């Protein structure tokens, strides 16, 4: 303990130990696993807690307290008592996982028969009344002896610095050590024990009740009452397991070869002082509910630290308020990090009783906190209004009958009055760094008007593209970083940005940001689809020539900045006439985007009778885990409201909200197609066809699409 050492020596030791804890903490954050590692290696929770407490690091406190991987190995050996969940009993959790049953337990206890040769571990009491242990021929299990010194030291440290005990976040261990080093083994009183000691009585006088599995047969000679101490034993009858061992082997130091020379005197000096370990001087009255957490960004990791949950809660006692550590159970909340909509949910937690605090009124230590995750931001209008040109305004015209003379239909204006100003400005030539580097990609390709051609496909697989895209990925990432202020360069999609922007598929915002995590609307995706293989001028020309579609769609979605793009890329929608001005500006789902891309290049392969349609219909080898089942949405004319009833769209939205029903056959052939071609990779084994899609995800799909299309279209060049 260095009680009599010079102060300078103590200071040096303290500094060295603190430096070690700093190294431990940063090693864990870099991915090193300080797990339990068995009884001989009790983990590193205590030094990690020391680092967090001594440096006052709130983030570290939350991390250490809530990170189960750093629990020390006594977590495997202590179980809550059935009679009182705040009390700890000794018994190896590992034995539970080995599928032992009560019969095997009592066979081992009474006859020392251990078919799995796990005598060094300790079978827990199957009914949670007393400490587990070895057989009648063994004094106690080895691990209980091995861990005794380490547990003693941790408990003593927690008594000296109560905040360490809170950070340690394992009240069962502190309860067990206090009892183990003061009272010894708990082997009484156990109403389920075989007082006869004869295994022939199993299932008759003791053991699992055959009529009520999981419930013990209580010894008929023992009276069991409500209180755990109210066992009545007839004179001359000894109940429970090993009556002669009850209260012996205190601290597991008999013989004391597992006792720690440092921890034992510290225990005597600070824990077993005459005044007791920590005097109880306050009584818990209530726990104050923590304030709700709001404004959590969409897509945040499902961890307490990422949500910004508090590491402590306020406990009100008769001696004033104090902060108590809280452990949050993240599995208790319904948060879905892949859901792009706003989510509000609660996270349950358990507060730790601080030292010197009593809870005689049994106030629940459970707490909960409300968390609100924001809806993912949706990009607004992606392009500026074109330069105004005087043209006739669109006038709805009835479709001429086959026998009537053709009527010249007015050409709608390419520049209607938008309902709101575009939010993005086109940026391509504003960045000389980008243009200078990307010109290398197109110097040997005869690409005009942004249209893909045979040379493009070859170029995407030959020099200089292969060299730049594969050998100079860092150049592309650095270029993206220079172009947009919110791009770091290490994002998974960063290398796709320069090509996509140069080809005018997607643009940045006026403030110089890219916002790859923003959701993208149907209007924006169709704009990208129209630009994918055509210039702005050709898009306008094609839209003006398709007057009937323009007028029909303008009635549905409005005549705005996006209308001519939707007209040009209308094949990207399953039923273009079923969208409204409201729905065309809403986020597009991944399934819709996948259909749009596939239908633009491989239409015949996904139609009914096509290769991928047949594969999807049979579905012998599901493409993803969320495409195990398929459903058919009724045709758009179904219902009683006529051809514009939007029945299909309503059913589609319902399907996205209930994906467990199955993936619609409108999209599944496309999903199979893009997966087969290596364009759609999935997310943790799922297609997420029902989720909205982000700008980053969309541009990546477009770039993969361009490369695969080039390869398939130019096999003769190989």
C-alpha cells in the first residue's frame, strides 16, 4: 500500500498507473479486446474506470460503463438469487450454456460424476437458492479460489473511491464479495436439496417436478415460507446442500495461496475498518427521469454514446441529491438506423445504487429516456431554372379520335413558373481542379452531349480510366474533398463523386456542400436518369416532341422544373400516371430506383416472360434475406374510382411499410438483375427495397450501371 513510503515515490507510482490506464483506454478504442479471458485474467474494467474518473472524461465514462466486452470475468460466475435479484450467488454461467440439467447437477454434487470434465468450474444451483459448487468430494471449484484475491481488490477500490464502483457497474459482484469475505459460503437453506443424498429419489423427493418442468420438488420434510430465511427444519434433519460447509472457507483463502499480498491489507485497512466499509448515511427517495434527447441525426449508430445518453441520473435522497451511474439497455429500444423517417422511442436503463445509500422502500432502479431521431433531410430541387424563352403555355387538349383530322397540339413551355426556387446550382466547370483531371478520362472517348457510346464502354475498362480509378483512387477522393466542403475524402462514396458531377448526373448545393446522406426525391432521380445518357438540349428536345406525355403528366405532377425530365425518363416509373405533385417530390425508395435503372437498359429481361422475371417468379434462390417472399400488387385500374384511382401506388406504399409481406414483383426482377450484374451489392444481406435512398447511394448505383453497361456493350473490343 506504500503507506509509509515517501510522497514522491507514491506520486511516481500514481502517475505511472494513470499513464497505463490511458494506454489501456485508447487501445480499446482502437479495437483491442480486453475481454474476460478466463479466471486468471479478470479483464481491465477497473483501470479503464480509473482513467475515466481521474481525467473526468464523460465520453469515456459512458463508454466504459456501457461496454459489456470489458466486463471482468466474474460476470461469468455470478448469478442473481431467485429469492432476491439484488443478491449474488456463485455459479458458472458457462455451465448453463453447456445444456446441463438439474439431474446432471445433482449427479455431480452427490456422486462426483462430471461427464463433461468441468470440475474446475462450478455448476450453479439450478433453482437459484444457494451458491453453486463442486461435488461433495471437492471443497470448492477452482475458479472461485483463483478469483478471490482479484475480487477483494476491486471491492476495496470501490469502497475507497465510490465513483469507481459506479463505473464498474456490477453491483452483483460487490454484493458477492462483501458476503464471501465476511460470511463465507452460502449452502443453506435450500428447500430443493436432496436431504437424503440418494439419487434414486430424484423426481420423487427432489429435483425437477415432472408435472411442472422448471419448478423444483420441495423436500417434504421442510417447511418453506415466503421469506428466504423462513425455512423450518424438523429437529435432527439437515436440509440444503453440504450443511457442514455453510459459512466456511471465508474469502477462499484457506489455504491462502490465491490471496493477494496487496489487496488483503488494503481490504483490512479500508473496507473492514471498525466503522464498516462505507456507512449508510442517506436513504433513496426517488429517481429523477432524465430529460428527452432530441435532434439525433438520422442513421446514428445504436449506442448510448452515439445517442448522447447521459452517463448518470439524479437520485433524490433524504440527504440531498446525487448523481448515480446508469447502464442503458440499447436492445430495449425500437430504433432502426436504416429507417430514414423520424423516430421517437424510449431506451430503458438501470441505475446503480451509490455507496452509502440505502433503498429500504424498494424504489425501482429502472429508468427510461425518450429519444427522437430526426428525419433524414430531403434534397430540394436539383437544378436551376433554365433561361426563360417565350413559348406558348401548355393548354390541356383532348386526345383526338382516330377518325378526326389531326390537330396540331401546342408545345408546352420548357420554363413554367416553379412553385419554389431551385435549391441547387449546377456546378461543373466552376472547379478547374476537377475538370483538369477528368478531361483525361474523356480525351480518347468520343462522348458528345453526355451520351454513352461504344467508346465510353471501352474507356471505362482501359487506360486512362483504369489507371485513374484503380491506381489513383486517392486522387479522386482528394478531388471530391477539394470540390465539396463537407466531403472528407474517406467516405465510401467519395471516389464516385468526380465522375458523377462531371457528367452532370448530380450536383452540389449553393453553399458548396454535397450532402451525400440526404434522401433523394423521385423527381431528382428521374432527372439523373434523363441526364444519364443525354445532354440538357437533347432532353428538352425529346420532351417537346412527346407532347401528349407532357400534357398528361403535367396534369398529374404539375408543370415545373422537373416535368421535362420526368417526361424524358418516364420509363423509370412503373406507372407514371399514378404520381402526383406531392408524391413526385417525396423520397424515392431503393426498389423504385433499382427498377428505374434496370428498365432503362435491360427492359426485356425484367418484363413478364423475361429471364429475371422468371427467376424472380420461381425464387428458388432468393437474392437477399428480405426477398424470401414475393407479392403481386393489383393493376392500376383496379377499384371503383376509375383509371386514376392510384390503387397501385397506395398498395405499394403499404408494402413498403410492411416489408415482411414480401417484395413486390414490380421490383423483384430488377433487384435480381442488378445483383446478378454486380451493381446491387446489398446491405448486410438485405436489399432494403422498401427504404428511401440517399444521394450517395444513388450516384454509386449510376456509376456502377455505366461501367457494367459499357462492358456488356463492348465485348467485341475484348
